[in-house]
C-alpha cells in the first residue's frame, strides 16, 4: 500500500469479497425456492455454507491485513462527511459479514448438528438447546443479507459518483490504476 493507493492484496481481497457476497446472496435467494424433491435441495446449501466459510476466512485475513498495512489516506478532495460515511460503511460491511457467518452457523447448528462443508470438513455445534434460536438466526441472516446488498449498492454508486462526477481517483485506487 502507498499513501494514495491500495496494494494488490487489498484489491484482491476487496473484489473477491464482493464476488463472494454477491454469489452467496444470489445462491441464498435461489435456494429458498427449491422444493424438497429438487435434486439440488441438499447440494446447494452445502455450497452456500462452504462459500460462506470461505468468505469469513477471507474477511478475517483481510482485517488482519488492514490492521498490519493500513489503508490509503483519504483524497484531499474528499469532504469530511464523505470520509466519515466511508469509514462507517466499511466497518458496517465487516460487521455484517461477521454477523452473517454467526447467524448462518446458528441456523445450522441450533439443534446440535455440525456445520458440514465440502471436503468433509465439519464445524461442531457449540450453542444448542435455546428455544427459537434457529428462527431468530434465520431472521438475522436474511435481514443482514439484504442490508449488505443495499449498502454494497450504495458503496458502488458512491465510487461511480467519485469517478464520473468528482473525477477523482477513488475508484481507480481500488482498480489498480
């Protein structure tokens, strides 16, 4: 990372996270329409869970990298309120991704079952026996998913606004130019 640009790892973390979030959202919405007799009824959730765990691992690595290397300074053309909102949006997205993981984990494990992933990996249930836990976790998971997508759309629109209207380097710093 330089004072004005993101490094290659930060750009890969950003765009890979974006792809995984969008993919998980689309897969999650699509899965809710599957019937019990659909051949993908059991396979699609396995993929969803595995990709979700990959996203949380990527997010934790990304946060570690962020703390280790920092982030570029705001551009001099950025207004104080823009910088403040950008910080809030970034931290909301990190927190929401963490919330998605834990709520998804609780949906699966609330009744004592482990979280099974592709490749035979299994994460044991740690919190069980709480009445209504699965239902609460499902509500949190869905609400958080739509919130992430909404904030991500606003995040993308803000980047486009900076590029098209403000004609500054905000978007180019994350693309690598």
